[in-house]
């Protein structure tokens, strides 16, 4: 059975679960630690270390902007910023150009 990752941001924890059926909602998955809702992040997700606060903050921005980590035809999700500096640069670019945050956040290079 294929699995995918779900994240609980408050607990800084990720869990592998079976792929959701077409009837599932993200709210159907709850964290085993805090019983809060988990976010479906995709099968190409790499969990940051629990103590890496900056990486979890960057991840939180990505997830709240709607960015996920699904496998593409190349086998991975493509570029995702890992540091707050990279996130801030892309957010500033989005504000300056009007580009949607989700699109600016996944840009490998800024013009």
C-alpha cells in the first residue's frame, strides 16, 4: 500500500499514512499526540529535525500558502525553500511583483 505524509505543525511531527480516498478530507486525519488536525503534505516530504525551529517556521509558511510536496514526473516535488531567509526573499518578491505567494515560494531562482 502506498503511503503519504501528514504533518502536525504544533507538535512538529510527521506521520506516514495511506493515501486518502476521494472521500477523505484533510480534517479526517488527527495527530496521535495532540488530537489536532494534520495537514496532508505529500509523498515527497522530508521532515525537518524537531529542534530545527527555523525549518519548521519556513515549512509553516509554505503549508499555509498552499504549497505541498507531491512527486512530479521527475520523482520529487521540485524546489522548496528550507530557510527563513529564502522564504522572506520570495515573499518580498511576491509582494513587489504581485505574483501569488505559492508560486513565488517554489521559485528556485529569483529574477
